[in-house]
């Protein structure tokens, strides 16, 4: 008996392709497909869903969520969560715009103030989770209240009117460049840049490694606490940027801005194929997930669904995405194992 | 001290280390010469791994000194050690499953561009060339998820060489999970590194691995240095007795010459899972020990999993337990029928280590000791004490936490947990993988006793002397097929090896 016929008989033609694994692992394609399905679905139900104006609205509404989703994804990749993003947006935008209001002559450089505030909040979260070892859900649940509380205390019942702010704020954020709205452009640049840095910056690869196997990361000399800390700072920085954009979009900056944002963002991240178990997924997926969430919400409004239905759908979307994630992870494992078996023979 | 006058590559001088009240190492000192293979032997808990961790900068010593080429060396981290050419390859590779092979090889020391970005193309090219040097048939871009332990070990090797040629290489039980062919390849690789001047410290339980390969032997026992001598001057039994501190006459308990003819317990006919294994048929009777030999990846574990209904791939064929046909096996159904499978990864699935021995022993047999759905304390205690006695589990009492037990004793607890359910068929997958010599002999004796008590036992093992030593009959699996079935009397190591690898591929 020679080995060849056995090999052929055992393998058959069930040998899976590398492509399938790659396709399953990189779920950006899947999220894109989901987005297309959404557009077809709502387009059929609501005649004014798929027209240019509405798509423009979706793009504008999704932009800020995209930025926060990129921020959240960075932390989720390390196998942690940041539940405080909504509060960070409130605190950073209120305090940030107060500073901008008081220094009208300083110019657009002051857009860095909310970002710095966000980074500071991120540093607090990162220190708690990375260095003190507090489970991220508990730590950021706590800071969620702390940051929101600080915003209320600082505001002391006041609100900041967009009219009191220098012109560059409104023009800069709500304006157009070469006929394109600035806000979606910023979102695209942020997603592309964050995606690039996570792939090409050593810190980016360490973020993936720490999320994939924290013990091994420590073993190979990666300073896991420091990596987690820096991921939170990055998250805070981007959330601070979102805070600036958010504040410039609303008529009044108030301390109860962005209530419940953390859940919407988590939904976007998970739908975007970032595994809640860490180490897998990317920010571009999360960004598309944010667009999908926004499109769902927009579509539900157009078909006349109630507020409750929208909240229900958001929760259902998170749960469904996590179930899909678990399924895909398992399926990838199976296919890869089958490939290994085939490869060994 | 080594016989030659050159400076040793590594000198360990009076190193001590303790964890809480446990003394892991006490005043250990020996030297390793460059360009030589040095075996570091000892039972589980003898302090070998602690020593490796101290030298490679994972843990600092409490006292004592490490000299590298005569210079004091104390590395702050494994990364610092690796930069100095001191690396360790572990038996359980520590990998990042979501990342690809190249990223795993270069983790923590990515090649970078002038801008400080990861030079991805260079990373893949270098990883691929390292893998090719190692003769590893791995693609640098392939995801690590799902690699076998043997394949994963290549990544560890590539990693060890990524920072340059290692000066001092620790191999911690590297052959434990390898097939004979993979082991041979590993030896060739190690020989090549040694010829280029590296010092290699080889940690192993498998004494048979070391014959003719090792230049010097160091034995540790209970955290103390016992001996360091040229391998040529030591006999195997001398090594073993210095490891366990007493003479060991026999490593393998002899099974009863032939099983008393009893009724068939497990019959498998035409079991097939496309792409995994094909047309597998065999049967085991009560009192019989059936060995299943073959290379890692030949499909042996998968066959066992299919019998238990644990395999994900669709399976066809007939499984019969004690005359009862089981059309669609499920773990629960098989357990009801008295078939127990102990997978290779016992710690992961078998034990709640923070709980007491008693809780662990009785968890699978709660029905027996309960009335009206409530657990009765006294029968539970009796059952646990009986099993602890039968298996001679060494502990203060049944109330001790499993976490306090040694590896060998934990193994017994897993076995005891299933014996409590009074099974009829026992399928053991690599029952002595990573177990030290003394405990190994005990496991073998236990297998023989269980069979003598009437149990049908299937032993899947990559350890050839073990299969030959414990089994009445041996099946050889190659590429998903049973290629040979041999009686113990006619079985030889070379014959089984030839069948397992496909005759002619390896000169047996």
C-alpha cells in the first residue's frame, strides 16, 4: 500500500482555502455586506431612505460615532472596555468649549483642549485598568459617573451657547471643503489613520498581542500594563476629538451631552467585527459598524418606529453581533484545524 | 566543572529561590560548556523550570550568581536575556492565536523602518527565511490559530533565532508533544546549533530521548543539585535513581500476560469522518488494554473524540457499547453507557483546582451520593476517601485543595473522578504526557490494575516504549487509517515506527 491513494481518499476535495479563512477572519467584508443589506432593506421600506439628502444625513450623523468607535475599538482590542466614553464627551466638550469661549482670540489651536482633556480622562482609566488591575468594566463604570459628575459640577447649571463661541468652531466643523462636508472627512481620516497606526506602529501590534494572549505578552517582555494604559490614552484622545465635534454640532453644550453613548459605541464596535475577547478585528470594521448603527437608527425613524423600538433594536444588534462573533471565531478555528490536518499529510 | 579548560558558557553559583514557604532551589551550582548539549533532569518539582526562569530573567534569584562566559549576568526580563543570546523554548509554546506566524516570531522586537513603523514586508521575509532554515513547513502569513503543538514549537525556535544565533538555548521538554519524526528533526537542528558553538540545555523526562545525544547530565532533586557528569559515564538506571532518590527496578509495570477472555465492551465499525479519518474498525474487551500508536496528527485523538460524540466534523459508522448500538454518540449518552474519555489537555477540562480533592472526585458521581437531589455528606466523604486510597493520591486529606497537589497526583484525581462513575470503558489520551518518571510508573501500574479489575482500556500514546509496555494489543494509525494491529508479543519498536511513518520513509 502506498501513501498516495490514502492521502487522496482521506483528503477528498474538502480542503478549505486560505481565502475562506482570511475572509472569515477579516470581517470588514462581512460588515460591508451587512451595510448593503441594510440599505436595500430600508430603501425598499422607506422611499426617502436611499436618496442623496438622507445618505448625507446618515454620513453626518455617523461621523462622530465613527470617531468614538475607533477610540473604543482600540481599547476593546486589548480585551478591555471603556464605558466612560459618553461622560468623557460631556466633560471634555463642556470644559473644552468653556475654555474656547473665554479665549476667543486664540484660534483653532484650542481644539486641542478637549482632546487633551479626553486624553487625561483616558489616562485615569488606563491607570486604573492597566496599573491597578481593576477590571475594566468596573473601573470605567465608576469613571463614567465621576466624569459626568465633574461635568455637572463644573457647569453648575449653565450651558454654552454656540452663538457665544468664535466663528471658526462652526465654520470648521460644519463647513465644507471642496464641496464635501468636513465632519465625514474627519471621520474618514481618523479611521484610516487609526487603522494604519494599529497595523504599523509597534504599539499597535502590542495592543493586538496583549488582547490576544495577555500572559504570553507579559512573558515576551511586552509591558502589558503600559500597553493597556496607552490604549486608553489613545481612546481618550480620540474621544476628546469627538467631544469637540459633538459640541460644535449642537446648539447648546450641556453636561448631559452624549448620555448612553457607550452602548451605541459598543454596538458599533462589535457589529464591526472587533471581538469582545480581544486581539481580533480592526478599527475600519468598527467605523463601518458605526455607519451601520446610524443607518439602522435612521431607517427606523423613517419607517416610523417608536423610540422604544429603536432602543430595542440597538440592544438586539449588540447581542446578535456578539453571537455572530462567537460563531465566526469557532468556525475559523475549525477551518484552520482542518487545514492543518490536511497540511500535515 | 567541565573537563576542558575553557570558560563555561553558563555557571550557576549557589542559586537559591523560594516561593512563600516552598524552597524551589537550594544552593544550586553547576556549569554548562559551550558547544555542548547539557541535559537538565529531575522529577516534576525538582526545580528545573525555576532555574531556567532565573537564568532567562523571568524571575530573580533570592541569592546566588549567574555567570555567562565568566561575566556576571542578571537579566531584568526575558527580552534582555534574548538580546544577550540567552533564550528558552518551552514545551507549551506561548503564542498569540489571532496574530499570524511572523508577528508571533517577532513579537516585542518588530523590525522597524526609520520612521519607527513596523517594517511588515521585511518582517514576513525574515520570518519566512527563519522558518525555512528550520525546515518548518509553515507560511509566515498563516494565522497561528489552530496550529499543533509541534508546529507551534517551530515558531518558538524561529523566535529564539530571530535576535541572532543564540549563545545559550534552553529547551524545556521540547519533545513531549512531538512525533518521532519531528523529534528527529529537532535533534538535527539542535546539533547544528551546537556545532556553531551554542550551549544547549535540554530539559526532559524522556530519558530515551537523550541516549547518544547529550554530552553532560545534571540532575536536580527537590531543588538541590545531585550530580553533573559526562553522559557517557552514566547508565540510565543511575540517572533514574538519582532523580527519584531510590532505585527504580522497572519503569513499566508488566500487564497480565494475556487478558482473560471476556465479553466485548466497545466495538467500532467503519467509523469515518471525511478529511480526518477513514474506515476505522476495532474492538476492545473487558480486561484488555488496547494501545493506539501513531504520529501526532494521525487522527488518533479525533477517533476517540468521534466515539465520544465530541468531534465537530460529521461522522459515519457504527459504535457499539457492550452490545448496545449507539447511532448518534453524545458525551452524555456515552457516559451513561460507561465510556469515559480522558483528553490530553486534562488541566483545562478536568479539574476545579481551587476546590477540594473531595469535591473534584465526586463531581461526576453526584447521583450516586445524593438523595432527593441533595448531596449526602457521609457517602460523599466515603467515596472520596475510597478513591483516594485506591489511587494512592498523596495529600493531607480529602479536604485539601487540588491546587496544592503535584502534577502526578492531579492526574490521579482526574482519573478518580471518572472511576467514581464505575465506567466500563476507559479511553486515555496521552496519559503520561508531561508526567515525571515516578508518577509515570504509577500511572502504568494503575492502568494494569484497572484492566485486571475488568475494565476495557484504550491507551492513546505517542510514547512508543509506553505503548509497548502497557498494552496487550497495539493498533497503529497513520493518516487517518488503522494500518496495523499487532499483539504485544509480536510488537517491536521498529516495527510500529515503520507502520506509523509509512515504511521506507524512516529507516527503522
